[in-house]
């Protein structure tokens, strides 16, 4: 949390340290999260484990759906700014179908993974199965408002910040801006040296 806050990706209170350099607020948050394991005493190990599995699976679906959505936005911004696919150092297999499938499948799985709580309806299990969806939407909405990071027009997306310069070989030749490091490329390179 300390490094996330220092990088501007977590609330700034977690960046604060005491006079000995201990990030007290970050430690308090970590210990508070660790207290979830204490649910084991009141609800039973199996039920606590079930809650944690539900929460983590929904989070996984939301993260992978977000990755697919981000990939779609990236490629649309890439095209909108007049860049070609050949300039990309890495190309996704079966784009755009795989990205749209990733968004749809992960949304579907996030919504359907808790189906067993409906018959018979169990309020506690329902909350455990679906609480992360509104939390995710709240976090994204808060970041867009507080972090002043709204959706940008495709033409305004910065596609060059944070690019790896170690992958660039020749900026003038499209498609040659990647240093190939796979086994196949190494074998070709060794073979060409003979």
C-alpha cells in the first residue's frame, strides 16, 4: 500500500510514515484485511472459505473483463491515431473477437457464478457472491471523479507514455521496432551467424 500510494494509485494516507519510517496506516489496513481470517471462528472454516472463493472469483472475472475492455480501447485508439497494426510489437491472436469474447464471457461469469444462492435464497451468500460488482463500479467511478481520469477521446489517448525503449530497433521501419527474444528467433539468429 505504501508504494501504491507513493505512485498515486492508492489514497495518500497510506504514504504517511511515522518518525521511524514505519507506514502505520498501510500496516493497519493490511492487518484489518487479515482480520477476515478471523471469520473462521464465528462462521466456520468451510463457510469462510466459500465466501473468500466467491469474492476472489468475482474479482478475477472483473479484472480479466477489464483487461479485455482495455485492449479494445487501446486498439481503437491506436487505429484512430493513424497507426498501423504492423507497428505493434505484439499482436493479439484473433483480435477483435477474442477481446469481445473476453468482455462478454467475464461479465456473464461474474453474474452467473453465484446462481446457487437464489434457490433457496441465502442473503449472506448473495452478498458474498455479488458484493464485489458494486464495489468495483464504485471504485472505478470514484477514480474517474476524484482522480479526474474520465474516458478520453480515442484521439487523445497517450499511447507512448511508458513504452519500453529496449524493444525499439529502428523507429523508421514499421514492424521492425521489436527485438525478438523467442527461441525461434534465437535459433534463426544463431543459424545466420554460420
